[in-house]
């Protein structure tokens, strides 16, 4: 029997210091035991890893959900305290009921001066889109030119430094004087307040392009169009999108104030009209809507900026 076992197991299976067949049987568990341990030991590591990952995921979910909810609860609590101390100030519950009635039909239209909140928001977004789009068409190319050409940088630098700190609403009378109408004047105010961040951020991005890139372009004798599309634009894109994000936030702030002064259809005029009617719950609802729309616009541009990073453009 030992001869058969030795022929099967090979020379390495021979017992040390004993030639009986029973010793061969004792060798087989000794060889398989470590193998069994090697098969079962790694299974415990993924289990601990999965447990740790679940704890980390739960902690991340807690930090994403609970602090914002506590912040909103604190805001509502402060709101309720103010409402209890001021008789004319509506409570959160009264405002919530008014919001339910308002959003049940946000797009009604009884007359030019009596329209739903939806039409007013759309009118304001239309003005912002037109003024912001014109600012992008002018500001981004001008920023590239100022950053690329030193003469233009020195030429426009004092103008930008002088006009940028001016309040956007200070430009509204100029718009009314030139365009003779409230709607173009509001768009003009959006344009003039949106253009500066685009020009400045784009010009700074062009000026911060590594000089090595420009030296390579010069050695390869690339055309100005190739330099613009292959070197400048990918490098400047993050700066440019930052300027666009800043501009859209400023534009949305300005349009509310401009519409309060010019009248017509728009969220700013709607707030002022509700104040004249002493409808404070509607004013609070409009404030929330203005904040939500501004947040959505900013987050969309933040997502756009993350999607078009320098590395992804090059890839």
C-alpha cells in the first residue's frame, strides 16, 4: 500500500523517518490544511472592507442630508419667531398655503398686469438670457484680444477699471434715455453688469497660459487660428467659465432690481406690485423663487465648468 501511495504522491510525499503506510495518510492533511486556510482567510478581508465602506457611505449620507435639514429647520424656526412677534408678518404655514394656491395655476393670464408667477419668471429669464448672451458675444472675444495683445490690454485697462465698480442700476437711466423703452433698458443693464467678469477672467486666463506652449507654437510656426483653438482655448476655458458663472449670478440679481424700477412683466415688478398690495406672503414666496432660480442657474454653469476641464479638453 505504501508503494502505491509513494508512486502516486511522488518523492515529496515520503514521510521523514518512518516507512509505514499510516504515515502517508498523516501527510495528506498536513498538506491540505494550509491550502484550506489560504482559501478561507482572504474571504474575511472583503467582509471587513464592505463593512467599512457601508459605514463610510452612511456617514457621507448623514453629512449630506442631516446638516441641510437642520439648517432649514433653524430658518423656519427663526421665521416663526419673527411672525409671532410681528402681527403683519405671515407664519410659515400661512405662506405655505398661499404657495399651494399660487402654484396650482402659475400660468394664468387675466390681463397684461395680472399674470401668474410662471409668466413673470419666464419674462425675467428672457431678459437675462438676452443681456447675458450679448455680454458673452462681446466680452469673451474682447477678453481673448486683451489678454493676447499687450497694446489692447493697456488701452482697455483704464476703461475697465473705471467702469467696473459702477452699480449696474446706475446704467438704467442711460438705457432709458437711449432706448426710450423699459424692456431694452433692462436688457442693457444686464449686459453692462455681465460683461466685466467675462472680460477680466478670460483675459487673465490668456495671460496665464504657460510661455512654453507659446514657444512651441512659435517653433512650429502655427497660425493664429491654430494657437487660438489648440492652445489658448483649452487653457483659458476654466477661467472663461468662471467668468460666465459670476456673470449669470450678477445678471439675475440685477434684473430683479431693474424690473422694480421699470415695471412691466417680470419677477421684480411682481414683487413690487405685491408690496403695493401689502401681500407679504406672496413677497416671501417670490424671494424663495428668486433664490431657487438663481441657484439652479449657478449649478448648471458649475456642472458645465466641471464637464469641460483642461484635461478633458486635451483628451
